[in-house]
């Protein structure tokens, strides 16, 4: 089988693989999209202030790294597919500026300096050109940048390389704004000058070719090729044509002069070493996607000849794009005799020392690149190598990509499995409620028990209730100062009053009644002490619910309002807890109910006008004084007896509070199923739960997140199967 037929066979055998790669590519795109959504959701939960319970677990999920790896792998797979999805076997020609790369391309393709400038001077290839064998007249297709690709691949590349501030985000930004100040350093200043003098100042002369509505692909004749691929300068070194600035790439179709092998392409990569930015990136992209074999072109000096760091660095850049470069590269040592300076000795020396300089190639060939016959001898050697080796090289390369992808699939499978459990309970209100309710039960029991213990100590000590004691003391002080006993002068006036009939007995009896009324009025103030003592208990209990258990979010108000409102809330729900809160809310300690009977016993006995002494009927010396003394003695006696009686009641409030507390505890802590049913039913109600524990208001959102997380994980698992990631058998 001849070379042409064999190359055609190789191209056809690639087709089924291309189809399988496309299927895996689609799966990768779907997987990347799903992983992106998962990563966004992961970041959203991590940044949420109420997600501390899962933050650490989420931080251990490496979706971000996986996502980057799969994006890189998708890009690598695209390059692999594009390499196999061509109708030609492509040879990339790479070399530093001025080494003879364009000369070699001219010799192989039959094109002239008009299409591939290789003459002395400043004119040189400006864009990436691919040259394909095709019978008939020479023609070309120009592929222009659109505004987005031009901005990203050309203009922004300059800004990145030169570290310029205020990188333009649109082409209008670049066109309408002044460039930043130039950077330091000769090399960067020269690059800056190209950005400014060619792209910025002349944007109006080429921008029309970048418009979205314009034809991005244009067919041109051989005579027009130069206008789109060549830097053309006038005698003052200023550009005189600008179309090439908008060109992304050019495809040239021509009939090669000395070969009948049609299914080959020559890829001309712009020479490295001038001040254009982006050539290295362009070279890597082109080698990785468009070429099957690389020709490095090197022209040794006729006097000084050795490999330089420029050569090794160029080779290393090639290795970034083709990790099997050593089996896909040839070195062409350009033998020239220009000006009588024959560099053949230098070519031989470099051929001998190429390996020791770690430039690993299949072979190094000495050839005069300007000689068509010599150039085609090189091409023939390369084509024979290709027909014998390209299939095995392709298999190795594809297998390596497949192995990487399979390892990534397994690693992601592990990561997805880890992620499966991270949010398992994130939206589970029942688990969260159980934890919160358990804490509620513990806090309520402990705090009420502490209060009960304090009341028990107070009761068993039999010490007076301090609040009640203070009020008793206040009442007796009032009784001493506001006793209702008239002065001697007032007694005399009352005596002379017609209604008293000049009877000291009547005066005395009336004042006994008045004194009794005054005293009984003061003793009614004991109600305030008893009430306040009980209010303190209600307040202490309310503070436990409001301050520590957050029931203040359910109902506002003081302790009386709180207990009343809680009673109503529980009654509306027919909850047994209602009885406990109602009992406490309605509980009263009153003077009338506890002390009044015993105090009035003294009043009725000692302050009864009917029991007035008969001696007031006799003629006595100084009767007004006598009446006053008798009233004072009676007042003193009643107070002393009342004080003795009240001393028996001073600890009564403490005892009542203790037993009232016991009653409350029986209703809210110790009754059957009180926590299991009554408290749980009340607190489980959605609106109540959200008010006491605000974090539950976000559980609807948590449920949505958990739902989305689960769906995305299942989607990722379904895509990330060994069969969906496999394009090789």
C-alpha cells in the first residue's frame, strides 16, 4: 500500500473513535455543569451563618479541585477529538524567528513570498496558517476573530503579559480609553509599543472585520492572501496594511509541487522571538489540537554553532502540548550557503550533540530548506515514519487520556459518596427538633428545680417572708403615725357638739370606731405585701420561660400577662399544660383570705364602742385627758395583740409559694406524658417552634438545599459511570 492510501486509511480508522470521544465529551460537559452547581451549593451552605453544623464536613468535600480537573480533562479531550477529527495528517512547523521555517514551508507547498514571506526585511508571517494539499488553483479561507475572542486572546493577553492595570472588559473600553502607562524594561516596552502603535491606534482600520454580524469566514484568492497573513511595513517601519490584525487563522489550499500525497497539512505557527504576545499560547494550543508530528527548524551559524537555552526552552514548550513529543518530533537543521558562509559544519555539530542537550527527537535531518528537492526528501522521511508509527502513537496517547479519565472517575466516585452523607440530616427538622427539645426539657427541669429548692429552704427555715415582713413593718409605722386619735382640744370640741350631748362616753365611743376604721384601713395594705410576694414567684417562673427558654418570642408582657397569654394559648389547643399555667396565673395571696379574721377578732373585742368603760359616766378630773389616754392605751393594746397575731403569719407566704410551686411542677413537669406529649405537641407546632428557635424558620430553605443536593449528587453519580467515561475498549 502506498503512502497516500495508508494515510487515508489511518484517517478513516480514526472516525469511530471520534464519535466515541464526542459522547464522552458530552458526558463531561454535563458532569462539569452538575459539579459546578454542586460546588455553588456547597459554597452557599458554607457561607450561610446557620450552617456551622455541616461547615467542616463540606470543607472536606473537594468538588472545587475535581471541577478544575474535569475542566482541564474536557479541554484535553477536545484537543484529542479535534486531532482525530481531521481529513488530513498535519505536520506542525515550529522555529524561532529567522531560522528558515517559512522557507521550508514555501519549498514544500510551492507558495511564494507573497503568501509566506521569507525574504530579508521586516515582513513576516503574522497569523497562524494551515496549508493543505488540494489540486487546482491556490485559494484560501480567512477566519476572523469576533470581538470577544479578539479581546480575550489578543488584547487581554497583552495586558496580562505586561501586567497593565484596568484590563478592558469590552472592545469599546479598549478603543475609547487611553492605554495605561508603559511598563519598565526594554522587552516589555517593545511589546507595549506594538499594542499601542498597531492595535490601539489603528483599531478603526480593522474593527469592522470583528463585528458579530460580519462574515467570520471569508474565501479569498491567492493574490489576496498577503493582505491577511503578512506584516507589511513601509520604509519608516510603520504598518501599511491592517487586515491581519483581525485574523484568527488562515487556511490555504494549494497543490504541492513534488508529492502526490493529498491527505497532509502543513501548520505554520508564527515564529517565536519577536514582540508579539500570545505566540507561546498559540503554539501550545495548535500543537495539542492540530498536529500529528512536529518539525523543529534550526539554522546554525556558520562560525559559532551550539545549542542555546532558546532551543531547549522552545522544546520544553512543545512538551507541554505533546507529552510524547520525543516520538512525534524531528529536527531539521537548515543548511545554507548564503554569502558564501556555508554552515554545514555547524549542522553536523548540532546533529552530533542534540541528544546530550536533551532535545529528544525521532531524528535530526540536515537539509537546505530553500531547496524544494531537499525539503521533499525530508517530507518523504517524515511521511514514511508517520504511516508506520502514527497509529501506535495515537493509541498510546488515547490510552493515556483514557487512564487519566478513569482514575478521575474513580476519585470522583469516592468524593460523591462522601458528599452523600454530608447533608443527610441538614433539612431534617425532626432530628433538629429532638435535639432542641431535649435541651429545652433539661433546662426547664433544672431551672424549675433550682427555684423549688430555694423555696423549700425558705419554707423550712420558718423565717419571715421578707417582702411580707417589710409590708407589715410599714403598716405598723402607718398605724403609729396615722392612728385616728383626736387631741385633747379636739375631744373638748367634740364634747361641746350638740350631737354628742355633752357626753364624754359618746365622744369616746365615736373615736373608738374612728380609730378602728383607720387601723383596719392600714391593715388592708398587707394585701400589697402578700400580692407582691406571690408576684415575685410568678416573675421568677416567667423569667425562666422568657429569658432562658425564649418563650418571650411567643407572647410579650409582664409575668401576669405572660401567664395569662400562655394559659389562653394552651387552652386553645386543649393542652393539659393549660391547668398548670392557669393555676399559677390565678393564684392569689390576700389579707382577706389569710389574716383578716384573726385581726378583726382583736378589733371586735377591743375596739367595740359598746364596751366603753363606765367610769366615764362619773365625775372625773380632766375628762378630755382621760379620753385621750384611754384611746392611746386601747390603740397600743390592739397593735400589740395584732403584732403577736401577725408574727404567726410572717412565714405563711413562703409556705404558700412553695406549695403553689409544687402544684405548678406537678402540672408542667411530673404529670403523665407531660414531656412526651403535652410539651412536645405544643413546641412541635411550626409557628411556635419557629418563634422559640428562630433557626427553624430556615428549615424550609434547608429542605430545598438538601433536595437540590441529593438530586445533583444523583445526576453526578449517573453521569460518572465507567461506561460513560470510556471511549476506548
